[in-house]
C-alpha cells in the first residue's frame, strides 16, 4: 500500500501527524519491500533446502522493528483507531517469533555440534 498510494501519508491524518515525522513514506516503502522480500527468501530457504532458524529469527526481529515504528507513529499522532488494535499485536507476535526461532537456532546448533560443552558457539 505504501507503493500503491504515494500520497497515503499526506492523505491520512494519523500517518501525517506521527509516522511521517519518523520516516518518509518512500523510505519506509523501500525498507518494507526489502525486508518482506528477505523474509520470503528466508522462508523459501527454510522450507526447501535446510532449516534456517537463524535467518527466521533475524527476519522476525527486523519485522518487529517495523511494527514498532508504525505503532510509535500512531501513538505520536494520537490516533485511537483500529491501527492501535492491530500493529502492537503484530509487533508482539513477531517478538514471539524471534524468541521461538532463536530457541530453534540454539537446538539446531547443538544438534550439529556447533556448541561447545559450556554452551558457547565454536
């Protein structure tokens, strides 16, 4: 939507008053596109070639940052719409994804012998 509607921030008061002051719409659109494409690549690698919980954890961490920025922009604008019911939930769900993927990364490292006896990576 950030690419499809180039005047979204200017036309929407809750975005114009908060989010546009944090990051320009074009910049956010490009960063979201890159991060989204990166997550799709990570999921493809994870499903087709090898388990990659490390990549999934990084992708979820980056997505958490995007949801945080959007939530912060809506809070800064004082917008009490449905966005504040959705974006914080997405932020917390991706935070949970970070924790789960990091746990799987630790198990994967142990399984493949990449962790020494004291729990540190080789």
